[in-house]
C-alpha cells in the first residue's frame, strides 16, 4: 500500500478538493465535479436515461438513513478499529471498491485519457485511452488495499475496452474483477476464458446491461461484439462452467433475482440499477437490500452500488446486510483529476470515514455494524 494510507483525514479532504478542481474541466460538460455528487438534473447529465429519476432516488434514499452515535465504551486511540475483510481469498483494508465503468471518453468527452493522433470514426470518439484509465483504477485501488473492477463495452475498430481492462489487471498480478456484458453465449465464454487467463480474482457480468440505451429493446450494433440478451439461471450456470473462478452477477434488484443468482451458481451478487441508466422509475438499491438479504441469507455474498459517496454510506449498507459497496462516478472523477493517486486519495478518504463512523458507534470490526446502529427516517 502507498503513503496515501498514512495521511490524516483533513489532509485527504484538502487533497480531494484540489483533485476535484483539476478534474472539473476534464469532466465537463456532463459532470461538474461537485463537492457532493447527488446525481440531480439539470447540472448532472452523466446518467443517460431520459429522466434520471432512478439515479436521483439512489442518493436520496441513502440520506434517509442515519447513524446511531454511542461513544460510551472502553476504547483506544482508534488503532483498534478494524475495517478489513476478505474478498475471495484476498485481504482488503475495507469493503470499498470502484464500480466498473468503461469508455471514459463516452462519459467525459474532454477526458485527458486519450490516444494521440487517432481520428473519430463515424462521428464517434475512438481516441479513448481506456488502458490508461483502467490502469489508474486498478493501481489506485491496490494502493489503498482494495481491488479494482473494470468494465466491458462494445468496441470500435481502434478501441478495445475489455482488452485494456484485462491488461491492467494482468499487470497488477490479477488483482482485479473484469465485468462482462451479457453478450451471446460464445462471446461471453471467450471473454470469461480471457479473464481467467489474466488471473482475475473473480469474474462478473452486468446482466442488467440489456436496458442500456444502445443495448436495449430494439438496439442494433454497428460494431462488435454483437447483441446482449437476458439469460436464465440455467444459461448463466452453463456459460460460467468454463471457469473455476468465483463469478458475480451484477444488476440484481429483487429477492427473486437473488434466489435465481444462487441457482445459477454465482458466488456473489451486486445489487445495482446501473446508476439509474437501465430502467427509469426503479427502486433505489438501498431500498431492496434488506429484502434481498432475508431471501438469501449468507448463501451468497451481497455487494451494492448506487449513490454511495462516503464512508458513512458504506456503514449504512453493511448495517442493512451488505458485504461491501461499489462507488462509480466519484472514482471516475478522481481518475480524471489525478489518475491512480486521485483514486487512492478518494478511496482512502471513504475508508477513514467508515472507520470514524465505526468508532463513533462503538464498532471495532465490521461484524459489530448491526441493524441497531442505524435509524431510517421518513417514509422509506
């Protein structure tokens, strides 16, 4: 781990504000690198669904959950607070990850991650340097004792997002999770085998990608690898039988879906509505967490994303039954602001916030973060 883990919390905050200032012109106009990233329109145009209400709801519902402070206990100077956990045999400093997002130039047209001298094809940005971007994600996560997730997308003649992510994972000795779209069977199998060969800790698939704008009900691709389709539990089990590595289904939003993930043989799920991109008017991810936990218990690991911004938010999810949290947009902004260093600064700030929340509620370890440590206000 890097020296970032030794910085004081106030130092991390100052560095984070500086990184936001650096990132702001690079993420414009779709993102304003706000001090508090709340997904609200019209200033935020990152969410590609027409109305963006599901993305807003993710953030809003988290604000209705509050922590129960209690510092009457026998404690120490804070060194006894342990947020560490295991992730498929790998020790993590805290259950905090980046969420997988590909095609940095599609998200931020002014991104500094770009290949020089590459022209656009059919008016689309093909000069995206997703290798540089994913390398920053993977290294930044590793520097604070986390594991980076990288994403998949369709590719143009000069850009190969999935391959860029695998290269970054390979260079970090397999310390990463490649996430594969729900392509047709043979394409998925080929990508799973490539991820396996890269030594990935685990392999994921975002099954809810079938609702994204250019992959939805009547979308037609003009480039490889083809179409995406929903998959049954039996189909997923057969597809992932080609690897012995643990696999994760991302995009679960119901108890029934979680049960089917267990039937498919998945080792973990990610409760996710794709940041509100795949289905407008959906529930927030945090709203369905407890029902999903009741449905599957400890049969499968449960991770969650959607509107999480701070360590206190991570605390809330763990108290309600999650094993860890993925954070998307702020990590992208961090990478634009200062590459791997920016990612590590932001994630370490979140980790310190989580540890402070644990200290303020009398929780020495993650197992101590129980349901009675939070309150839910208003109608949830």
